[in-house]
C-alpha cells in the first residue's frame, strides 16, 4: 500500500506549520551528512575555494536564520558543496552534499539533500551527463542498478514521494531519483535513511573508481554542459523563495552564486 504523494510546494509546507522545533532532527541529519562527507574527503583531494569564505558561518539580521556553505574542488572534482541553511527551531532546514565531477570521466554527479519542511524531506539522486534518450547503455549502466531500490522506496507507505509543482525541477530529477516529503521522523526511519544514503554514496564511489577516461577532445564540451546545468539548477530552484524570505533577496542571490561557483577562484579540473 502506497501513500499519496506530496504535491504542495516547499514554501506552502513551511508556511502551514512555521513553528516546529526541529533541532533534534537537524542534529541527527547533520551527523549523517558528516559521515557521508568523510567518505568524500577520504577519496578525493579537495581544497576550499576562497570565494565562499564569507559563508563559513552566516545568519540573517535577527540571527534566526543561520547556515554554513563550503565549496571545494580538486584534480578530480569540479565543484563540491557541503552546506546547510535554515531555522532549526522553527520548521525549515536544508542540508546539501553535492559532488560535481570534472570532465575526465563521465560518471553521473552525486546529489544528496535532506532536511525539514517541517517533516523530513529527502533527495538522493545522480545527475546524468549524457542524453539518456539516445545513450541507453549509460542509463542501464548507472541507473539500472538503482531501479530496484527506487521501486522499493516508492512502495513504502512510510516514505511518501514529493512531486514538485515546478516543471524545471521535475526535469532535473532522474528516473531513479528518490524525492520524499512528509516523512515522519523516528529511530527506524532515521536508520532507513542512513542505509539509503550510505548505499547511494558507496555505489557512486565505486563507479568513480571503475570509470574509463573521457577523450581529451571531448572534455571541454562536457565541462561546459556541467557548468550550465549547475547554474540552471541553482538559479531556478523554487526553494530560493524560502531562502529569500529568511535572508533577503541580496543574500539569497549571493548564496545562489556561491552554490554554482560564479565567483570561484580555484581553476576547474582538466
């Protein structure tokens, strides 16, 4: 038996219940993401980009909205984001861990986010780097192994799906992207989410280690596509409206630019 999907916007969900103390949920998810981040630190050589130093710790004028944002890159990593933003004691939090690979391999990018709106939301996905309408071998190789997990989650009544009202957002989600909202927190649910998240990142790290190199002559086009995709996703995220409500339009714009690397200092790989 499945549960009806959540179709309200993030802004609507938070506005309906704006004063839920989610500090405990935020701390639990932060601990999980710290463990996930450690796996990336153990695999890649990464350097913090100075362009986001100002966001090492930030808050709005009242100190109610807070956050941190780290952007890193390295020889194999074009742009990695580990960040959180929100108001843990009043409903909304959003924790991101996204890894955009350099063009030396064509492994999908790693996309992970969890938080509270005010119940738990979850996003676990891989960003394809080719047109899977034509390149079905790529789809079978990287998304085929995830399909059973995706269907298992879809059929779990404790893990209701989230369907965005935004057309562009739905376009970004892959055929096996796990996107949930309205998940009620509990010890078994946290354990299930941790299992899903660790399997998600471990699978991806295996792909990275087994990948074949992209020919040199094809890397410029791939790098340009990656950057255009990253910028579009950051700029058109419907949740930006909620960030603007908390921090103001100017800060929201600066955070969006930081997410896609508008002012990056470190060079892109290859």
